[in-house]
């Protein structure tokens, strides 16, 4: 008998699965990063066709893209691989999104003024799909008035920009003009596709993440081991399904692409941010591990060792945030991090918090809970149902939770 797999079970199809992406690559030293972009898109399940300008082929060989995508790149608009007569038109029609990364200053100018003298600009002019560009050039070129005018013109037409980032450039100088990292480019693609067809498009989702800190003195605090990873994963999954996402976070993690982050520290700050943001929200997902208690009277200066011998700190109970906020249309999802009697404790919390869903997990498990990238949860609902999930990545846990949220939103129509 075969042993069960030890790794996380594969989750639902991701936001890129089956999507047709046309990746345009232009002449820039950053063209080598487009290889990783193509690889990540393919790994996500996308069908990727690559179009290259002649200048791009001087920086990176078409063979690299053919090897990764299993599709012949388009490099010559007069010899389009012999597949069909108007290859650029066919590519443009079947694209769910066109991504140009890197986009040189020359390409931005071509796009802005409707020039079509290479396969990339030709395809961009023919498509009605969303166009996302990731610029890469020297800072002086990016800051030039002509480039900025072209950028403004393209944005007015609905073209979206990913970057550029600031940092060290090929010239050795520092400034804005670096191609954003491939992972961020792919996140931009997911977010854009989500807004087009995602089942949460037009919805506002508020997510909390991390563990709050309650000050004992200016140096010390009461907190917990929550890393914020599950909340961030839920926020990314909601973004990829088209939602407008507001992430209220105590965790020092990088802000997810396309997500508004409100940094907070204490329970009081977290509560205030939740009360304000849920006024216009459809969903509240409380993934944060909020401390139940806070020091009644924090010390104004650092407590010195030996000043008062043993120390007793009086604690006051914090309000239950998710139980304290509601609106007729707000769907509430709570999280329960438990060490024993998981389902019984979670069921009691579900009722007490007035939530529709409760996501319960045993934080003593070594491969789930705090600080790791996987989780094993059970989703309870207010109708008495319990859905026990296998070990999944925290992103896929977020997907499963949002599947249930999407069902509730459909029922509420």
C-alpha cells in the first residue's frame, strides 16, 4: 500500500489556468527577465505566445521562449511562422491579455501614436484585450517629457503600467526605470485578469492579517506568533478573483500588488480601521490573530530590571472585533487558531461572533498554522456544515474560503 503524499495537496485551478497571454518582448537589457515571466505564466497554467521585436532578439534568443512555452515565438511580421496569413490579428483576437515586458521607450512611443512596424506593436494595435506594460529604460529616458506624455496618453486609453521600479540601472546610475521583478509582473497580470472576469469583480473585501501588539511599555508588548501569511494569501486570492481588497495588517510583509494596505499595530487601531472600511464592504475576513487582552495601563517609560522586583501587570479584555461590526449585506468570515478541541471551540466561536463562516486550524501542527506556507483547516458554516480540507498552500486555503464566500454572495442576490 502506497504512503499518502507528505506535501500539500494541489488546490483548485489558479487564476492563470487556460488564459491566453501574448507576451511582447522589446529591445532592453532587461529582456532576460522576460524569460522568467514566461516561465511563471506557463507554470500558472497560461497559454503563452511570445512576440519579439528585432531588437529584442539581440538580447535574448527566441529559442529560450520556445523551450519554455512549447510554442514558436513571433519575430518577423512578414514571416509569421507559416501558421496563418494574418498572424498578428489572430494572436490579438485570442488573447485574454497582452503583456509587454520589458517595454522600451521606443515601444511606448509606438503604442501611444499607433505605429505598427514590428510584431509587438502590430499585435497591440489589433487587440481589444487589456494591455499591460512593464517599462524598462534609463531614468533620464523615463523622466523625459516625451515619455511621460506617452505614458499619460496610454493610461487615458486604459493601458495599465507595472512599474517601473527604482534602483540601480544598466548605466550604473540610480533612479526610476528598472523592470519590476517577474513575480510582481505576474501578480499584475493576475489582478488585471481578475478584474475582467473574476467572480468577485466589483466586490470589496476587507482582510485582516498578523497579530496585534499591545504595549507594556515603550519597548515591550504582548503579542502572539502570527506571521500574517494566511491573511496576505487570502488578500492575494481575493485580488486575483477581481475584488477590491483592503488589507489591514500588523505584519511587516511586502504589500501585495494591487492591494491597499492599512498598517496598524494595536487592537484599538485594528478595530478603528475595520469599523471604517466595512462600511462599504461586501466581505470581512478576520484572519488576524487578535490578542484577547491588553495591559490596563501601559508604562510611559521602559521598565528597568530590578526596579520593582517581580512585576504584576493588570490586563483588560479587548472587544471582539468581528462580533462588534455588522451590516445587512456584510458577510463575515472568522478564523479560530486552536490547540485543542478544534471543532467544538470553533463552533462556539462561530455562533458568538455572528459570522457565516469559521476557518479553524490546529496551530500545534508543524506544517500548519503560524509562520509556515501551508495550512490544514476545517471550514464551518452557520448551517452546521463542516468541510475538512487537506494540507494546502495558504493561497489555496484562501481560494477555498473565497469559494464559499462567492456562494454566499450569489445566494444574497
